[in-house]
C-alpha cells in the first residue's frame, strides 16, 4: 500500500517548541527539498499513522515515513540528519549505537520537552512560502 508521496514525511508534535524548532532547522538544511512535514495533531497524521500502528494519543516521538517504512525516536532523528546538508549526515554514524541506548537518551528529552522548551496553545502555522512542504 502506498502511504503517501515519494517524499519522506516527518510527523512532529505541532505544539512543542523544541519540535517546531527542529522542523524549522530541517527545512533550513534540506537544500535538496526532499522532506514533507505534518503535525501529529493534523488530519494527515490521523489518516495515516493509525494504519501503521501508531497510537496518536500515546506517541511522544518524531515519526519519519520514508519509502513506506516507519521510523520513530532516535532512528527517525538520525535518518533525518542523514539527508540534511552540511556535516549533519555524519550524525548518522551514531546508528551503530544500540537502539535501546539511543532511544533511552531520546526518551529523556522527549519526556521533558514541554518542561524544558515550552509548549504552544496551537500548532505552528508555516509561512505561505513554506505551505507546500506541509500536509494538513
């Protein structure tokens, strides 16, 4: 089953300040223009992710869907870095660290993201120039 376009899609927490800053960082460093984005609170996430086994009420992770494969937590973050310009793809070398260790660090940040970086009342709205990169 084809889930979406050929572009990798990054699903993110649209009310999380850290997550929004991470998306803006990815956009800035995605010079090949390969990523699309969708908030976990949006319609696209609600129509796609449950069919892939993601419980939207419990997810505390960035989600990457690439080539119809699902990646979460540290695996998603490292695969995203792999596609960015500059030296960021070098971070993908951290994939050799066992997943349970990488995810342990990821989970500490994820569980504290609102406390450390804050939370918005509503999802971040992209500028008109960036709208084509986002699903509803």
